[in-house]
């Protein structure tokens, strides 16, 4: 699931780059969106790296899933 989020963020960033080159008049509007996507991708990558290097990744995923369900 988390790997899918990272791939989706990367795909969104790539699509944004293509959109900026295709619509240069809208570059000022699209640039902040791309900056957010870069930030979100970095956060996702840090989360994935944190989970992979955790002492017990299954327990960490269970805790994160429970927290997500709670909120």
C-alpha cells in the first residue's frame, strides 16, 4: 500500500512536469502544486524508509493502520 502511494506521487510529479512544459502560460499556477508534490513524495519516501528499517515493521504498520482508522 505505501509503495503504491510513493509511485502515485512520482507519477503525479511527472505529469506535473509534462503539464508545465505543455502549458507554459500556467507555469506560475502549476509550480506550487509541483512543489507540494515533491514535498509529499519526500515524506512518503521517509515513511517507507522508516518502516523498512523498523525493528518490527509489522507492528509499526498495525499501529499506523489503527491510528489512521481512529482519525
